[in-house]
């Protein structure tokens, strides 16, 4: 019986490390030097970085992990040809304020990284108000950070604590607010429904009914929440996130289709990233090409079935926000009574 030869691996003229390095290069902003960035990530000299780029020094598993951690490179794209397998990255969130700080820092780092690209856009399918808007005002930021740590992450220091302004670590508030400011610098398309506003309202109502916040705090928080919606309405009218923006940087859609999830899709030059929500506030991240293509296709279909309410769509925009303001005001009056 003849001996069968082992099948040859699919050759691209490159070894795995070269493929990985080329993927890293494609993923990075063109304004960032490959060797300099690699040296910074791995904490090695420029000369050592060049040796890894040329393949003279092998990357260790720990080094590959550090690189993929920062740039969310899809390992399955580098090592596998299977189209039904996707690798996701995420930040572990447990009952620790330190882990929560790491989670917020990761969000800020991702925003700053993609902001280095020249051609960028965020598409945000918002079952609840986009997380960045929760950080637009200091007091509502405090509330959201308190709520998540007490009721979702079960951080011990929060379990028997009633809400007080000033209790949440100031560093967490600063990181969160910087996420909001960074988001304002990136062009985005958002898809909302009239129910998108409800989650934040219900959280305030629940804490009021549970005695964790008092009447004055609840009314103040809901008033700030309304102020945030007014800011978003103004941005939608201008189709810009900032007055200084020279082109349309904000498109807002009203969908009558039940969204079912929060999803962020990012295009940055030739790079695509998908962020799928899970466990209330965390997200799974991948830049797997097929998964990202499917995500983009889904979002484009949602846009086609939704009404654009930013820019010239004054009547539709007025009706949409009037409905939401009415809901907020009803919550305020309910608590007053």
C-alpha cells in the first residue's frame, strides 16, 4: 500500500509570523511606525522590534497576546481558514472596582486608537442610550457607574451603600467622561427606537423605589438625563457632533424594528471591528472579516428600514424627541408625586 504524503499547507510565500506582522501593519494607522509601536507594546528596543518584524526573532505567545489585546486582531483569521469560527476579545468583569477601571480604560484606549485613522466611522445600534452619552454629565456618570458596580458587578464596597454624589472613585468618572469626549470627535451613525431611552429611566426609578436614592436625587438625575437628550437632539438637527465639524459627523435614525441588542460596528480605513454586547454592559470584540461583513450588512438593512431624523428631517425629529421628552417628564412627575 503506497504511503500517502501529508498534505502541504496552503502557502502564501510567508510564514505565520510574517502573516501576523503584516496583519498588524494593516490594522495600525498609517501615521504610526510599525517598529516604534511594536517596541512600545512589547517593551523592547527598536532593534529587537525590527528583528521580530524580519522574522529573525520569534514572537512569544505572551507577545502575540499583548499585540492582539491592543489591536483586537482576529487570531482565527491568521491561523485558520474556517469560516464558521470566530475569536472574540473581551475584558473580564467581576466584582472588582479595579477590573471596572480596566474595562473603562480599554474603551478609551480603543477610541483613541481608531481615532488615529484618517477614514473612520462608528455605527451604533442602540437598544439603550449609547454608553458614551451616559458619561456626558458628571452626576449622571456617577449614577451609572454606581448602578453598574452595585447591581451588575456586585462590587463589595457598594452592596450596602446608598447612592451619594461623591462616593464613586473620581478616577473612574474622569475616564468615563474622557470616553464621551473622545466619542464626540468620531463621525457616527446611530440607530435608535423610541424605547432606547427607557433603560436609564427604569434604573433611576428602580433605585428610587428601592430607597437607594432619594426624591431630590432622582429628580436631579432625570433632569440631567433630559439635558443629555436635548444635546443629542441639537446634534441631530446640525447633523454634527461639534459646531466646528466641517462635514456631517452625526446621522441619527429612528427604527420601528425591535433591535434586540446593542451593537457597535467600526470602519477605520481598511479595518473593520464589531462589538456585540453581553452581560449587560460588557462587549465581545472581533475584526474577523466575514463576521464584520455580516454585521455591516445587518446594519445597512436596519438603516434602509429606518427613518433618518437628523439634518433636514425636522418634522420627524421633532416628533421622535417629543415622544421621549414626554416619557422622561412622566417619570419625573411620577417621582414628584
